[in-house]
C-alpha cells in the first residue's frame, strides 16, 4: 500500500501547496474565477493520474481477498466436524471486511472515487467460489456414503461367508 500512501500524499500536498502557498503569493495576480479554474485543472490532472493507480490497487486487493477466501474455505473444510454454513459465513465476513478496510485505506480524500462496485464484484465471485465448494463437499459426502454402503455390504457378506465356513467345518455330514 506504499503507492496508495504516496498517491494520497501527492494529492493532499498538491492541494495544500496550491491553496495555502500559491494563493497568498499569486492570488492577487489572478481573478478569483481564473484562480479557481487553475486549481480545478490541477485537481483534474492529479485525479486523472492517480485514479488508475487507485483502480489497480482495488483489483489487486480483490484478487488477494479472493485467494484468502478460497484458502480459508479449504482450511475450514479440512476438519472432521464442521458446519459448511459457518465456515462459509466466517470466510465471507473476513474477506469482505479485509477488502473494505483495504479499499478505505486506498481511497484518496476529497475525491469522488468509489470502491463499492468492486466490492459487489467480489461478493459475486465469493458466491461462485462458495457454490463450487458446496458442490465439492456434496460430492465428497456422497462418495463417503457410497464407500460406507459398499463397506457395510462387504462386511455383511464377509461375516456371512466366515460364519458359513465355520458352520461347514463344524458340520458332520454323516461320513464318519
């Protein structure tokens, strides 16, 4: 976030410099309307230079939060006893909270820039990832049920077979 701090610093210091230092020195030279126009031109130039940096920071933050969400989901689903809904809700809150905090830090004061649209995109992608995890967990659970069902059938068959062998060995077929 060093570049974000630098962007904020450039924006803030330029405005401060223009308003405080130049206004005292050059304000008498310019008509108030001309001074306001030059100040607006400076702010527009700064914003047009810094806005792509802000958007890049949001995109990077989006990617890192999504990766962290996936990791937290997978880590939460590794245990024996867990609630999928609880794991997903906790990971989602953490992801969205981290994004909001990072976006607020990246936001430059006194601009009309917004990060809510990127948050909405992140929420949609988090929903897609959560749905995929839910599908994977459902498949895993069905596979475990199938394995247990086959194991139970095999255990019953095996138990019947061994009891049959024991009875066969103990049986007296009248050959004696």
